């Protein structure tokens, strides 16, 4: 058999194949005023936690001198 005959036999017999894909993505992001205040408080708390030990270390170094 020739290659053309083999290819024609391997093709599917039906041509009415339908693929339907439905995607329904709803993404909503709401930011309330309370959320922003909580974020500011969190950032401020992290800043204080990082700066207080640095200040204490500087005071200890000055006392030792």
C-alpha cells in the first residue's frame, strides 16, 4: 500500500466533532477602609520592632565607651 492510502484510512470517519469550552471567571477585589488601616498598623508595627533593637544596641555601645 502507498502512504496516501494509509493516511486516508487512519482519518476519522466523522467530521462533525465539536469542542465547546465555557469559562466563567469572575474576579472581584474589594478593599475597605478598615483593611487599609490594618495594613498601616501592621507596617508601623514591623518598623517599630526593627528600629527599637537598633536604638538599644547604639545606647549600649555608647555606655561601654
